[in-house]
C-alpha cells in the first residue's frame, strides 16, 4: 500500500512544501540581483538611499534564506516517502546534477553569509567596497547556476529525450525546455524579488512614525515596483518561447495546455496578469500625484485604463466554454451556446490575445513615460503619497505570488499522467489532473501561508530585532 498523508493527501502535502520552497527560493535568488546593482549605484552616485535599500533588503534575504532551506528539506522528506520510486529514478538518472546542486548550495550559503556579515568591515574603503560588490556578483552567479540545475530536472520531467534509455547525461540536462525555462524563471525571479521588496517597503511605510522613514520607504516601494513591472513586461514573451518549445517537442502537450483540460487555467492566468498590470498602472498614477504639477496629467488616465480593460477582456475570453476536448454539452444546452458566436470568434484566437497583450504593455509604457514627463517638470515630494498606494503595493505581490503558484501547477499538470513525460507513469492515486477549483483553493492557501511567513520575517528583522545600525 503506498504511503499517504492524512486529511490532505500526498500530492497536496508535496505541493504545499514545494511551492513554499520555490517562493522563498525565487525571492532569495531574485532579490540579490538588484541588491548588488543598488549597492553599485550607491557607490557610483553617492546617494545613501541605494546603500540603505541594498542593506535592508539583504537583511530580509538573510532571514528568509533559512526558511528556504527548511522547506527544501521538508520537500525532500515528502518526496522520499509517498514519491520514493520517482525520487530514486530522478536521483539515479541525474546523479551528477544532484551532486553539483549540493556543492553549489554550500558555496552559495558561504558566499551569502560572507556578503552579509562583511558589509560593515568592507565598507570602510573604496577598495573594500568593490571587493564586497564582487562577492555579491559571485553570489548571484551561484544562484543562477542553482536555478539552471533545478530547471534541468524540471525540464527533464516535462521534455525528456525521445530515446531516454540511450540518452547521455548532457542530453537529459539540455532538454527541449531547459533554456526556455531558464529564461522564464530568471525573469520571474527578478519580477518576484522586485514585488516582494515593494511589499516590504509598503509594510515599513505603514508602520513608520518618522517622516524621513516614510519618505525613504515611499522611494523604496517605487524602485521595487519599477523593477517588478519592468521584468513583468518581458514575461509574456518568455512564456510564448516556452510554449513554442513545448509545441515543437510534442504538439499534444501544447494542445493539452491551451485547448484541453488546462485551458481554464490560462483564462485564470490571463485575468491575474491583467490585474497585475492594472495594479501597476494604478500605483504609477497615484505616484504621479506626489509630484508638483503631476495632477495635470490625470485626464489621460481614463483613456489608458479603458485600453487596459479592453485588452484584459480580450485576453480572458475563451474560444469556447467546454472543460476539455471530449466534453459534451449538458442536457438541454446546445453545443452552439457554449461556443463564441462567429462574429466574435476572432477574440478566442491567439492572434487577438497577442494584440491585447501588446496593447496592455504599450499602455503601461505610456503611463511610465507620462510619469517621467511629470517628474521632469516638477519636484517629487517623497513620503506624501496617498496611503492607498501602499495597499496597492501589497495587492500586486499577492496577485504575483498567486499567479506564480498557479503557473507552477500548469507546468506540473502538463505532463498529464506521467512523472517523466512519456517515460515514467504516475501510478499514485493522484495521477489525474486536478480541477481549476481545487488548484485555486490550494494555491490560495499556500499564498496566505507565504504572506504570513514573510510578515514574520519582517517582524523578526525590523520590529522585534530593531537595532540602530
């Protein structure tokens, strides 16, 4: 009898610990990229805000790193229980990858603690500062290599070599979806890191009592959101590249995702991405109001949001309302009633979706250009922003985290009833594709747990353990 977990089942248990591990991993891999960039900007420009941003964010990363490791260990324990056969298979097939992964984790851990604990000693001279930045660059290189190693395992499970029995180790690593996954997840981690920094800034803004602190965290939230949105704009293209490679590898995979049982997931994905862009644009418009004379650009907001809403509607309109390709219309309902009318059929095609996404991205860029125009003609009054903007900076990461969890489910379910597509069948009681309703609830619970843990990290680092640096 296979091992299982009481009440929630083995799949939900591994889903929970794996997703929390990936959330924290995305943050501790993505945030150091612009931490090092911020430290370099502080050295180059002499603006102390960049140095403070880098140091406070790194303090959060250092605390979150432990939680990343804890959930990684729990993930391994769950795998070695109910999913022991597939764990043994992957360990045997990709043994050198796991050895390299362990070695790079050790090196990254050493590098991360060196980077954090040498901040003050190396900050005493310009040469020491450059040495510290060099350690940060090395930390990011190691993190990127770790990301690529795990993407090799993930890609192998989704797109293994066609003749897997005689495939070399490099063929299993350099599988069809490896490089698209590397691109997609790297950009996703930068997006995720930026939004979590914005979340931290919003938390600190709302709890700060000093005007100078609110001014700094207002600026920090703006920078974090700017990085998150900048990386987010590139995500649709990275997603298309990954989908194209899956289609080339096996058209059945793409059909299962886009037109079969996972099509509803992509409708939900489209809705969430639209909410992200709406939130990001709303925050920029609220930010414009703290600029002297910025209110004169407000009349343009209605037209831009009109385009955003129209593009969002086109993006989420499905071609039909059947749950999968084999489903029949319910009794008393004609099949034609579940299909878009002919005059609107274009809205269900990928061409229309691509045009809608392009329009949304262009309007977001126009919003940013208007913000830059307002900034060039008036002084920014940092800290004098509508408090509503901080709640928007909480809303955006919540949507981004939920979206990341839902897309992780799509990536896993794409394999259908396989652990390794076409090679190793899933013979557990959870071989079937979970419904969108079930997945939505599980991802919502995981997102809530992540927010609670992140709030705990903020509290430990900046409330309970608050000291004057």
